[in-house]
């Protein structure tokens, strides 16, 4: 494979990964919101992040 083809393939793979992430995020939001309709808009995101990181303490500093 030449360099141009490799670059195009890599770009398409990255694009697919982004679209897959967006799709999973939308499914997650829909599932959580249907089960917990009283949650605010950002609370499902907090639940997801907590699930990814694991145990968290209130004293932990944000990553950003």
C-alpha cells in the first residue's frame, strides 16, 4: 500500500471510530434518560464518566 492509501485508510478508520462513539453516546443517553427521566441533561454524562473512572471522591480535582 502506498502512503496516500494508508493515510486515507487511517482517516476513514478514525472517522468510523468517532461515529461509533457518537452512536454509543446517543444510545447511552437514551437508555439512561428513559430509566431516570428526572435526571438533568448533564447527569447521565457524570454517571458515564464515573463508570469509566471508577471510585471517585468529592475532593478529587477535575481533569480539565
